[in-house]
């Protein structure tokens, strides 16, 4: 692994706000992506990618509760 690569794992509450450390990390990542691409929208795109990853994880969690032989009827009874 190259020495200029920094790996910083962070957790995100899917239904809550980001904490100060996560916001600071995202701001720094956004700044670096904007600098490297020259696109001022790159930070927004990064935020969208993270949001989509969270939503995909939420969908996978929901789909993981659906019985393979059944449908969504039992899962969606609470609505």
C-alpha cells in the first residue's frame, strides 16, 4: 500500500445526522476531490454517492428480512 493513502473508516447513522468528525472528514474529502478533478460539483457528487450507498444498504437490510418464498405483504404490515 502506498504511503499517501489514508484509510479512515467511519460509521453513519442511517436516519440521523452526521457527527462533527464525520462532517470534517467529508469536508476534507470533498475539498480534495474538487482539487483533483477541477469540478466544483465533485463534493456534491461524493455526498450523493455516500447517500446512495446508505440507501442500498437499507434496501439490502429490508430485503434480507423477506422470506424467499414469500412477498412483501408480511414485511409491510406495519405501514
